[in-house]
């Protein structure tokens, strides 16, 4: 079927394909000519759509509906499909689907070339707009692009350039992943075009190549030699000698897209990974020349950084060689400060690690002193060249790896700044600056909205508006993207480097106290304190947190002593670095106005507190942290409150009991609540008194034995009030999405964190918490009665810590005097409350195995002296529940029940009951044959306790016990113990050997 001067003419055989409507020429058409809805048995918005792709790419054959029915069909299609896809774009796509190569013509004639030029121009223009809500089918887009390539011969270079632009824009706009069959054709077309066409077309062709290979790396294996081989096209175009920087940037972006990993698909082979890594490294090591504008150079760096990040994440690349690690860390540090106002640094090509005494036996052979970065502070911002913006610079989208002048997508690691489903309330106020950063220029910081990486962010979402400096504001935004990309890449590198190797570069990224007369070294804290972008500051803090995580062994050598030597010991250097970290992080805490970044500061402090050896440092560091974080517990943002509680939990959970922490816990409730400066938010209502009035049923005992605190522990009171009391005021929007309880109680993440802090407080400071023993038991009961399984679980964990704390006091080797212990009568009251409350129901809550496991552990923490004073029916209830749970199908529950039975078998009031001993023995032997190694290990431990009980009974009860206890059961125990002793898993402990050793005594 063809169109001649606006009239329709059908050829024989065309109508067999079914009725099709299309626009015959670019001029005005009647309604039926303008509606390109195609119908071939399925509702497809594009011309030529079929139920499945042809076995090989081929030209779409279309036919035109007969004139009699065309008008009616067109009107119906116009009403049905006009809202789905832009009308103009649909018409142009339909016209493209209607064209096909003419038989016998090797190249298009003049009229066809003119028509293709107009059509491609119109399609490119339409595809540069915003994406519609409902785009075309991906298969249709792929088929149309194949047909467009078949219409354009490689010697028609202008048309080749336009068809490649069309590939680039359509695939980006509609986020189409090309299927393997069409991908092979389109890649072959682009590779052939690069080899045959003039160099002026290469930029558009490589951009199309980048769009095609995006997330399609595993499907491009047979094309990799042409692209990434020794003389591969992308290798040539990305070389430092390439004069066209746009072509180099497009080639680097294509490489980065090839390095993206696809789940459950093979990754690039090692030779190609090495080529890409060296190319990216070379780009990052290069300097900007005078003929390259700032924005283009920033986008080039972004593409290289994204490529390295993809290699480290998707390729699971392990950095082992010192020169490779040192080169990468050097360029990452250089890029981390790229364009930072008022700062200019010069980095060596390679960073070298320093020797670490903690890892002497495993140190690499070559160790050299790291080369410190030299830098210079300038009063004015470094001037950037105002290079002319090139065409299409701001039109590249997700496949261009965030080249638009917006916040780049840093991947899942950099975006996890939320706890649970808590939404952020971004701050748009200018950031308050501390005294030592007052000379820095302060611009307005707006947190960018999170959106899919392929969507273009409007200028209003950028951190800088055009009114603040036009092109310079865009340059600063691009430079911020480079810094964020470098930090994201560094975060991936940290996961790829062994800790013992990473800490050799500690001094290059972590601040140290400056010497007398020497300037402050640049570090991650420099970014956290001075970067104008709140997102970049948050990224730097997240990287610092990753470095601090697991650093306990490295920091353990720190020793804060006065030395008068000619050299500074390594231990003193580390202690100085810890002090400087405290100072800088607390300074950033006061200066920060963004809630998102504030959360990262507090998390970083929590990681530091968890790993620093405060027992070897001078006191006072924790006091400053403690007093400065207090007001943030009532911050308007829920995530800041949660992270503040996490930090307090880290302080109270320090393993070595510190007098400093004891004094902090005894501080008055009002101490330090409003002392952190004007930028610190605080509530103005009665909540500042920490809501001391608790429900009457939860009031503590009147000074029971063991009360050592002169006044109530404010942290304990705070956590209890957060957990059980209704909220007193409305908080930020970040807790607006919590269901049910959000309208009555505090948000769930906050209550969970308060429960964890309470459990840590009971575990580490039980003498202080025992004054509120029954009150805390009431809190655990109320939590286990709630509907939320997570609240129930942490309530059960709190109950276990309370029981364990009492057990520790009653151990024979305990240093606690009898008058300082929790009285047995109080413990009996406590467990009576639990057994008459929600504990039995929690133990039978089969849908939640983890909750049952914690409840079993809690029940096994009962004091034996208190158990013997419980009522008979309560004792029977405990034993019956544990024997029943020992038959659970869940291995976690069964293991916990087997362990609890091993605890109960040692109770003096139960071990004399021969029936209980026999039932417990059968249950333990049953678990000893379980398929789960964990269940068998717990059962083996319990078997050892059962053996101890049998020995004690033989000694105390004599022949009467021997006559009542079954000899067959004894023989069964011996056989099971013999089999368990041959087990290769971890249950091959002392437990299975005890029956064998003591069998002659029976």
C-alpha cells in the first residue's frame, strides 16, 4: 500500500495484513489520516506491533484500511488512544512504521531521503520532551528502530547521525531494554557505522551505542572484541589522546554501561574488566585542559566514577595489589574535593599505606609512608571557565549515568538514609556554620527529590537556582555530583578492600589534630564541615561510618598519654585522631541544619563510640557527646530521634564499665536539654521533663534492696515514656505514614530503638535498673500484649535481659552482696506477673518463630530459687510449654526449647521428679537426632546437663532413683551419646561424652 498526493492506493496482497491507519505525508490530513492507531488483533499503540517478534529483524509490513471503514475506525481510535501517548509523536512513529525499503533500490532516492530527514527531525524533536504516562510497547520501539536502520544506508552519513540520535532519545525516554535479537542487529549497525562513517558522526553513534548496551552487557559478548579489544573502538575513543572530549565522554559512558551488572547473568570477563578499570582510572587521573569546559569535564569524571563503582559492585572486584589500591584511592580523594569552594588540593598519583602494629604478622611486604596531600586555603572561590554549553548537554538521561545537571543517583548504598519507611522532611534553610567554617560561602541547600535515575530533574530541584549565578550555579551543581560520585565509589571500594589493608590509609581520610604551626589536613570531615551540598555532606559521613565500622581492633592500640619523646608513638597518633573525630563530629552536629545529614552525623558518632577504646583515653569525650546529643532526642524529625537513641545505646553498652558513664546516667533529668545552641531543636512543652509520671501500675518499688542510684535514671525514664506513654505533641511529617499506633504512640522505629536501649541499659547497668525491676517487667508485658510482632519481640528480649541480670547476681562467684540483690520475693512476683500475662500466649504464637524463640530464651532465664516458689500450676505450665515446643517444626524454636529444658533439668525442685527427668531425657534425645546442626548442638549441651542431674540424683537419692529410672532409657542415652560424639558438626562437645564417661557409675 502506498500514498500518492494524499490519496490512498492499495496494492495486491497488502490488505491481508489487516486494516491499518497512518499519516501518508507530513502535511495536514483529515482525522482518519492523523490517527496512527494500528490494530493487528491486539491493542498496540504503535504501528506494526504483533503478538511476538519475528525470528530476525525485518521491515514492518503495513496495510491501510479500506476507505469505507477508515473514518469510523479513526474516530474511535482517536478518542481511545489520544491521552496515552503524545498525538504528534504517535503520528510520526506511525509514519516511520509505514515506510519500508523499496525493492531493487540500493539507496533511497531524493524524495525518500527528504522524507526521512523530515521524519527523523520531527521524531527527535518530539522525543526530547517529557515522557508520557503510558509509553509504547518496548517490542514496538525496538522493531521501529530496526526498520529505521534498514531504511538508512551507511553512506548517507547525515541520516546515520539522525537515526542514531533517534535510537539514543527513544531508548532513554521510554526506558526500553532492547531484546537480544534486535540488539545484535542494532549493535552491528552502530559498529559498522563507526568503522565506515566520518568522524563527525561518531559522537551520535557512540551515544546510541551507550543507550543500546545499558543493562545489556551479558547480551553483548560477541561484540566485545570490537568494542573493548586491544584495538577496540571504545578503547580508542576513550584514550587520553582523543581530541574530541565529547566523543571521549560518550565512549567512557558506553564502557560504564557495559560494566553494569545484571542479576543472574554472567559478568564481563577479567581481561575486559581490566581494560575498563584502567580506562576509568586514566580518565580520573587526567587534568582539565583549557579547551574543555567545566561541565563537560565534570560529566566525564562522573561517567568514569560510575564505571568503577559498577566494577566494584557488580563485578565483585577485589582490590588486592597495593599500587592498584593506592592509585584508586588517590584519584578518589582528588575527586572528593573537586570544585569544593575555597579549597584546592594537589594529590600524588599513588597513596601508600603505613605499617600497622595490630596486623604485623599479615602486613604486605612493601610498606611505605603515606604521602600527605598538600593543599592551600583561598579566601575566594576558585574561578571556573565559562565554557559554552554544547548542544544536547542537558538532554542526556539515565543511560548517560546522570549527566544532567542534577543530583546524581549514587546507588542503593548512598540513598539508605532512612530508617524503615520513615519519610524525610528536607530542610531548605541555609546551613548554620560553626566559627571555624564561617568564612565559607553559604548557599541555599535543597535536598533533591528522589526519583528514578532516568527522569530528568527540573532546575527547581537543583541545589542552586539560576538566579544564584546562572552558569556558575550549574557548574557548582555538576561539581557536587562529581564529589558525590567519588564518595559513592569510595564506599564501594571500602567493601572491596580488606580492613587490615584499608586502615593503612587511615591518615589520608580521617582527620588528625594539627601540630603547632601546621595546617589542618584535608579529610572526610573537611567535606562534612565545609561542603555546601547537604547530600554531599551526608555521603562523606556515610563513608566515614563505613570506615569506622569494624575498626575496634585497629583503634584498640590508642593510648592517650603525655609523651616527651623526639617522635610520636603510633598509639598516641591514633588517640589524637579519635579526639579530633569527636571534635569535628560534634562541631558538625551543631552546624548542621539538614535533618538527613544530621542523621548521618549521629550514626557516625554511634559507630565511633562503639569502636573507640575509651578505657585507654582520657575521660571527658563521652561527656561532651552525651550532653550535646540529649536535645536531639526530641528533634522534630523521627530519624534524628532514632539515631540519637542509637548513640546513647552505644554509650551505655561499652563493655568496660566506665565511671564516666555511671555519672552520666545519674545526671539530673534536665541536664543538657537545651544547651546545644540556637540550631538545636527542642520541645517547649512538658515533655522536656521526660514525662516522669508513669501509670500507677508501673510505679517502682519503694526503694527495694539493691537501689544504689540517688535519683531515677533519666535515660531509663525517657525510654519507658517513649515506649508506653501516648505521644504528647505532633511530630514531623516523617512519621505520617505509620499505621494505627502512630496516632496514639510514638512512631514504631522510635519505640523499637527505645526498647533496645532499655535492654542494653539493663544488661550493662543492672544495679541501676534493678530499682525499677517490676516497672520494667510491666513494660515488657505491655509490649508483648501489642499486635506488632516487632514490638513483641523486643519486649521478650527485654524480659530475657531482666531475668539474666537477676541470675548474674545470684551466681556463686558474683561480687554482689546478698543485701544488694533483687529479693527472691520480688523475683517471684515478677515471674508470676509474666506467667499470668502475655508470656504463655507469646510462646504459642506459632506464626512468628523468632518471637517464640525469644520467649523460650526469656523463660529459661528464670531464677531457680524463684521457680521453686511459684505455684504448682505455674511450674507445670512452664514445663508443659517447653516440652511441647521441643516438637516444633521450626529449628530455631526447637533449639531454644531444647536449651531451656537443659536449664530446667538442673533445678533442684524438678530434678527429683523422676517423670520430669524421663520426659526431658526423651525430648533431648529426640532433638539430638534432628537434621538441624543448631538443634543438635543445643541438645548435646542439654544432654550434658541431664547427665549431671542423673549423677546428683544417684548420689542424693541412691537406689530409689536407680529403681524408678528406666534402664532402657539409660541405654538409649548411651547409644545416642555415642552417635553424637561421632558427629562432625559443632555439637561434638563435652555434652555427648558425659554419658559415656559416667556410664560405669550407673
